C-alpha cells in the first residue's frame, strides 16, 4: 500500500485530471464531485486536523461575497469579474472528540488548500452522518439486555429495525463536557413496511456516537406491540381490491417540447430566470431569481426579486412528556440534513411526465462524493386554473370575454426525514409571484399502548389520538422556517406593515355629514426601523399587508416598488412556555415573520450546530440584537406552522396537507404583467390526453 503522502499526491493528480477542460462553474453552483474530492484531499493533508479517525459532517459551498455575485449576475461594475470569483468549501469535520471548521479553496481542484481552521468550543454538535446512524442501529441486536427484552415480548429479532433519535437539550452541563450521544429506538417490521406503526414501546438505548458504543439502556414498561394488519401502505398490501370510481388516467403532452431551458443550474422560463442549487443541509437552494419586465426600459428589464432562498429549519416537537417521548423535539435540517434525506424522485408520481431532473452530490462520512440522482425536478404546471378573466355584459347585444390560463413553473424536492415526507415546491408564476408550498405526508410517529378503544384512554395519557388498537398517534407541531433574502429591485429594502384600521363615525356628531356611512377602514402605514419592529405574530396581529419595498425605486405613479408576503395557510405559532427547553432551542417559532439585516453567517435558524443546541446561537438570538433594518439589505424569515392533531384518516399513511406563502408583486410593475401573455389558441399548444380513450381537448 502507498504511504499516505504518495496516496494524497496521487489523489490530487486524479482530481486535476477530472477537472481538466471542465467549464468554469457558476459562482453559486453546488460543489461538484471533483471539488468534493479535492476538499477531502486538502482536509486529510491538513496539519490542522491530525487526529484520526476523521469524519465529514458537512461540506457545502462557501459562497462568494454577495456584491461580487450580484456584479457577476447583473453587471454594473465595482465587483469581481465573471472569471475571478473564488470557489471555496466550508467543512465541519469531527476528529479527536472535537468539531473542526475549515474553509478550503478549490478554485484550482488540482491544488486545493485549507484557508482557515477553527475548533468549535460552544454548545452543540454537527449534523449526524448517514453512516454513523446506520452503524448505531446495528448495535442493539448485539446487546444482551436488548435481546432479552425482545425475547420477552415474543418478537423475532430478525423483524426488528431501529432508528437514531437526537436527545435534544434539557439543561445542565458545560458544552465541552457533554457527550455526543443519541437515543436508539426500535420497531417491529414483520409483514409490514410501516415499522414505525409497531414500536417496541418502553425500550430505550443510548449510544455514544464518537465511541460508537451503547452507554445506556432501559426497559421501563412493556406494552403490546401493535399488530401489522392494516398498517402497510404499499400497493397490493393495503387491503382488499381497490373499490369505488377511479379517475381516468391522463398525461400532459407538450408537442413543441418543454417551455423552459436549463443551462447547468440556471433555469429560464417565460419571464423568469433563477439558479437552482443543492445543499446537504438545506436541500434545494433558489438564487438570483429575477423577472423580465416588458414595460421597463434598458437594463431594468431584468429585475431582481430574490437573492437566495432555502428551508433553514424544520422543527417538530412532540407533546408527550413521558420518558420515551419528552426529548422528541426534532430539528430536521440541523440534526439530520434535508439534502441527505432527499431520495430519487419517481417520474409520473412525484413529478409529471413533462419534468426535467437535476442531480446532486454531497460528501459521505469519509469525504468521498456521493451522487444523488433525480433529486430535484422542474416542470410546467397546467393546473386548469385561471390566471385572469373578465366577462363584460354591459354592452347591448354584445358579450365580451377574455380569459388567460394559469401556467407556472415548479422546482420540487421531496425530503423523507424518517417517518415524514415533505414535498417542497418553489412555484414561479408569470404574474411575478413566487409561491412556496410545503406539503406534509408520510407516516405518523406512534406510541404503543394497552388501549384498544378511545373510551379507555385516561386523561393522564391523553397526548394523542387512538388511531388503531394499541396505537396512539402523538400530538405534535411542524414549523418549516424559510430563509428568504429578498432584493426587491436592488439590495436596500425596507419592511412595511400596512395595517387595516377601522374608522367609526359618531352618528350624532356626523349628522350633518354628506354620507350615511357609519364606518369604513383605511390603512395605517408603518416602516420597521429595527429588528424588533420586524417581528410579526400573524395570529395575534391586526390584519395587515406585509411588504418588502425599495424606497429608492418608484413607479410612474409614485408608489414604492415592492413584494408583499401573503400567508398561504398553516400559520400556527408555538404555544410552548418560553422557558421550556425545546422552546429555548427554537424560540423563533413564536413569531411567523422576522426580518434581520443580511449577514453571510446567519443562515440556520437553529444555529450552525443544532444537535444538543441550547438556543444561544440562531435566529432568535440574532434578531434580539435589534439592529437597524430600514433601507438596508434585509432578509425575511418566514415560518409555516401547523399544530398536528392526528386523525384516523392519517393512518397508516397521511394524505398530503399543505401550507406556505406567496411572494406577490405590489406596485412592482406598472400594470398587470399578464396582459402581455398569449391568449388561448395563439401560443404553445398543450394537449390534455385521456390515455384510456374518450374525449381529448387540444389548445
């Protein structure tokens, strides 16, 4: 075997060969396989991290400075040229019981170099790797006390599957003295694919992830294992033959081909252009979204809307305080990594037949690149909805009708984080809107119990819904927090609250007034000066339009150009006590809307190190600084919230339930931009075909 220096030299040569002749990437492109390989070589050769074993927990793009990227994308001078932007990686690795942060220059993949190194000494640990989770779940069958617990329950060990659960944080302990541990819980699969429906309730193992050893075990209580019957969701396994009327099969056909073009990671469609990236923690990243304005002149025709947007965190706290459940307060992005749990999309199911697919790469625990195919799909949606219409019957002997169909472009990723599936859509509309939709589906996380009927459930155990015999689906929340760096026609924006305010007239005092109206409403305009003014509880606030405006750009009518935030359902906020430990880790969930100044380092709502975090780093801590936000480069943080009370229809697999928001132009255009869209029958044809015969409609 070659000595390590020679091995690393050979690896560098291989990287150089792979990179030779490759086109220069867009500055926001995710790291390629060759770049990830170069990162690995640089870190392994670095004297900063001599300890072994060394494991890679996060490797992502260390994006260039924002002014340089904007200069690259939109021109205007004053920034870096299109060929001089750096290519760097940010790395979090574990070695010697410590978390190391490294920045690696990969502009020349043949000679990567470590630019900086630091050791994280505060609270929290990095994202769990897939490999260490797989290793940890293989430990229980080799642990004699666990083997005995399984035997006592009459379960075949060959039917047992386990999963890793973060322990959260519940006070105490110096950050540097905490062990990097996780809990391992086990389930019974048997004849069903839905092993989450059959927990080995009462059995908990604690695993030290650095030592990869079981350091704690408890079998507190034994409940019957729920039966497999009625739990499987697979076709042909879900019960009797399909009954009832079924819709006729159909397919979308575009005879002239797709209406969008993908150049690397840049998507162009209708009046939109944007960049689609991938991150192992965030999943899909949308950048440099700009809209073409046919009414604007010169350089303003392509107008900035969104610099960078992604899901920053998904917080899922469960509401059962017993020993086996109290710590189930998941931070899915920070603890598990959304990109790591995004699996190949299924054509015809996850995405329609007219979809195109994007692949991605991420670093495995050993630093080697892992290819993830069909991770993101892009497709045009012909929903049958109307973009705008009007019928005018006011002219004698004449009926005027104008209608335009609604067509949009969707970029989709599906994250299967354990039992839950999150369908994450970015929908771009020709009206200039961007709709962000999260749809929840998948499997409920359930608790084993002795109860077989709802009448038996005591108040002490009323922490969920009895959805099947011996099966309680526990109450819980979903908080999906988006990081949205809006640049509305430029970087210097303000946050405006246009609050609906009632005006009530006094009947006696206004007896001589020239109107019989007793009341009306008007708008009170408030411009947020500081971060505290930019926090909004949608449930407790008066009705208001929330708008990002550019005070330096106005329409011909004199209105400030802007984009407003339109909630799309699921606006729940946390009701946990402020001093409860899970709430302290995710304190930002008390307000659905927060606005902060732009900072390259402020990306993750739960903090950079989410596992066992204490709340000292993250969105709530940043926004408490109360920095100035008026006329600044500002960021919108929006949390889609849902209190989930499970029902029997959610079992064994949950129908999709959606929420989200719309970023909608507000005095951004001089008029409705859809007036320039092509009328029906004059543009690209669409055929909605009934594949089983019958009528078909062509337009």
